[in-house]
């Protein structure tokens, strides 16, 4: 049974657009919401901010019957979910994702957390949301660059698990709402099927979702999390992972070319600026990954629609792929 008290957590960009409506709806349904707004952007995703949110919830009288509504993109989803996981040892979390990336990726799977100084998402908890509410109308205010980065994760899903969706994307026209709705539903299914096999990320099944992310995360880090959005860095990371897949998993060259073309079709970068430090990327890969001998567990695709964790990828393969970006 849910209590009446709840917190709506949002950020400075999203709250002025939608928070009042969400609050009003909660009030009409008999709940008593308190609105907590934090600054937008990744810099808010900290333990300190999580503590400050908890303090505000205590002051507002929320108890262990209360619940949290996270209204925003993946940043708000992750920190509000983390607070829900620890407040009174865990209260229900409802997500209202407002970015495409949050709808198709971060709102699904129960990973919540905050960043540490040493790296992203190092502190967190598994805490599945009670409910996720996707309303496509909210995407109308999303800047195009933010909208497009969601397609990096969608294309990733297609490449690792759904050749048919890949073909749908190849003939994608400027999205009509029903088509976009079907696409989002399909991506939620793909991610939740993978997560259901390995909820706690222990057996390796969930690791497939990291396709493109080894190099992608390293690019984000090398650019101080400013030069590239997450989805943009992942897009370039997918290009690197395709080169490695050709060498180590037999991905046909024409399929690699089709993947690169598709990323470009959604305005995503597929190369690095010539001035971008490749060395920084490799340093970040080494920081991120534990090399066993010279080998790392690396996600490869033998063809569009299938993926596995390869044990024959070397640091040198990564070096070569990054050099060619
Ligand atoms: N938990 C997971 O499984 C998981 C998976 C992928 C990513 N993530 C996390 O998600 C975060 C990235 O998510 P994101 O890309 O949604 O970033 P975000 O939440 O920072 O949102 C991006 C920007 O868009 C603004 N915004 C959001 N919705 C808007 C709207 N409807 N209209 C106008 N502006 C809007 C935000 O204020 C922000 O400035 C990262 O912290 C990442 O670590 C988590
Ligand atoms: Zn991602």
C-alpha cells in the first residue's frame, strides 16, 4: 500500500515544463507530493546531492510508506532511483522518463546510482521501478541533439539483438508518433528480455548491452564528459567495436558499413576529430577494463542481430581500432 506522501524529483530544465502537471495529477489522485528540483546535468549525480534530497524528504515528512517519482532524463532517473533504494532502506520508485535515451534504456533494468570522483556510476544499487510511465509528448521539447543520442542505444539494440528492427531503422522517416511508439516499445522489450536473463549483471548476458561502450565510455572520459554526449560517444564506440568484430568475430564488411551508415543517418558521429587525443582514450580503456594478460572480455557481433562476449580480443586490437577512428 502506498502512503499519501511522495516526492517528485526533477531538474531545472524539466521541472518548469512538466512538474506542475504531474503534481496536480498526484493531488487529484489523493497523494501529497513535495517537489524537489536539482540542477540539470551529470554534475548533480553525486552522493552529496542524494544526501541533500534525503534530507529534504525527511523534512517533508516522507516515511517508509512514501514513494518517489523521478521526472526527467537518465540523470534524474538514476539519482531518484538511488534515493528510493536507500531511503528508509528502500521505498517504491516511479519513473517518468523525459528523454528518448531514458525511455529506451536507463528507465529499464533497475540500475540506479550516482557518480564518484574517480568515475561514473561507481556507487549504486539495483532497485527496480514499481512503474515506468512513457508519454511521448514530452519528447517535443527535447533538443534534437539529445533526441538523436537516444538512437545510439536503439541502434545498439538492433545490432546486438534485432536484425528486423535494423531494417526498419534503415527506412526510418522523420518519426510519426505511432511509429516512434512502436519503436520505443520494441526497445523496452529487447532491453528487459536481456535484463531478465541476468538481473544483477553477474552471468554475462546483461553485458551484451555494453556493446560499443568500452571505447564509448573511454571517449566520454577522454573528452572530460563535455565534448560528446553519452550516445554520441557510444556511436563512435560502436564503430570501433565493429572494426574489432570484423577482425575477431567475422562480421562481414558490408554489414559494418551498414551500421556506420545507419549511425550517420541519425546525425550521430562515426569518427573522431583529428585533434582528439587517441592516447587519452586508450588510457581510459585501460583504467576502465581489467586486462587478463593482454585480453579483455569484449562484446563483438558476428552479424547484425547477434552478439557475444569474446575472449580473444587484445588491447592491441582496441588500440588499432581507436587509431582508425
Ligand atoms: N540506469 C541505467 O541503466 C542507465 C543506462 C543508460 C544511461 N544512464 C544514465 O543516464 C544519464 C543520461 O541520460 P540522459 O541522456 O537522459 O541525460 P539527462 O537526464 O542529463 O538529460 C539530458 C538533458 O536534457 C534535458 N531534458 C530532459 N528531458 C527534457 C525534455 N523533455 N525537454 C527538454 N529538455 C529535457 C535535461 O535537463 C538535460 O539537460 C547518465 O547519467 C547515464 O549514466 C543510466
Ligand atoms: Zn549507454
